[in-house]
């Protein structure tokens, strides 16, 4: 088969006929972050008997991580609000035909309407929400065992920031900084076409790092680890510091 007609923007997924969704890009399966997440899943859920272990991938974009969870043997569901992204997920699902790979078009704020999941994977999403601490509480209620969270955070006063963030303010019970994504009343077509952005809120609240960790704990996760080995090299790669972004593992 030729490459899919709809151009993919981020996830490069290998299809059964050997073609990929983003020719020339590195495979999502081989990315250091994917490998780091799969190592954590291996620790908590040894391969034998994982068929009934459920994973929800929140804001799954084009489904690249959801696919890898399914390929690793989990019962994997990707949740994505944007039609343009969801259609790519559907295309991937129709090619792969894996019985344990599911995609649903919905807003992640509706998670209470779904069954509990053993693992909640929340990558690149929390910092697109306007009430992240409230959302973390929802994740605490819907997760049976693990939350794997890859997210930006904001930093305290006096620390140079690489993003156009507001002053440090209190909101939703925590300190953080606002990030504007759209005008107050954005054009719906613009929102729909902005593949990687927020959905349903025009500005997002980036929790300050220590508040982020406390909000995870307050959500009912007794144990929180940072997993810095999601970058290729911790000496030469400054992604965590420059992006104010890391990978956290929270255990109930
Ligand atoms: C920066 S991308 C991250 C995609 C993917 N999780 C990853 O890590 O590569 C944010 C994704 O979340 C989706 N999204 C944003 N707000 C959402 C919401 N309220 N409900 C569902 N999906 C949402 C966007 O459409 C986009 O696919």
C-alpha cells in the first residue's frame, strides 16, 4: 500500500504492508520515550497475563503510542477529541486490525463515563487543560494502578522560562502559570485544524513543578517517581531542562 493519504503530523507507525505513516521520520515505536514507558509497564505488568490489563491513552493524536501498547499485548484504547486526528487513528486501526486496539472520539474530561483502566497514559495533554489539578483527581478516580504522565510544567519565580507564560498565580488550588492557546472565542475551524492544541479551552494552566507533584499525590497516588531515562542521553540532551517537561510515574 502507498503511504496513507492523510498526512500524519507526529506519529510514525509501521503498517502491516511495511509502509509507515510518516516516511523519513523515526518510528514512534523506537523513540526513547516509548521504550521508557514500555520498560515501566514491563515492571508492573509482566508480559504473561496482560491481555486483560487495560490502558487508556489520553489525547492520543494519531494513535502511535496506543498502537505500541496494543502490540505489547495490552488492551489499549486511545481517546482523542479532534476529528482530524481521530480519522488518522481510525485509518491505522483499519490497517492493523488488532482486536485489542480501540479508538474513541471524545473529550478526556468525560473519562468518568468509561470503565476504570489499569493504566492511564497521559502524554502531551495535561498542559493543554485549564484545570489540570481537577483533572488529575479524575485520573486518580479512574486509574486502578498506574498513571504515566509526560508533561510540561512551569517553574518558580526568577527561573528563565522558554515559553510565553503568565506570572505565577494560584488557580484550581495550586500555583502555576497560564499559557494562551487561542483567542477567547476562537474560530471553531481554527481549533479543529490545530492538531496538537487544547480542545474546549482557550488557555491552559501549567502547574508549577512542585505543585504538579503534590497534585498527583493529592489525586490518590501514594508513590510518584520521575523517569528521566525517557531522553536518549541525560548528559548531552537538555530536553528536560529546556522544555520544562518530564516523565512521571504515579502508583496507586
Ligand atoms: C500535544 S498533542 C499530544 C499527542 C500525544 N498524546 C503525544 O504525546 O504525542 C495533544 C493531543 O491532545 C488532544 N487533546 C487536547 N485536548 C483534548 C481534550 N480535551 N480531549 C481529548 N483530546 C484532547 C489534541 O487533539 C492532541 O491530539
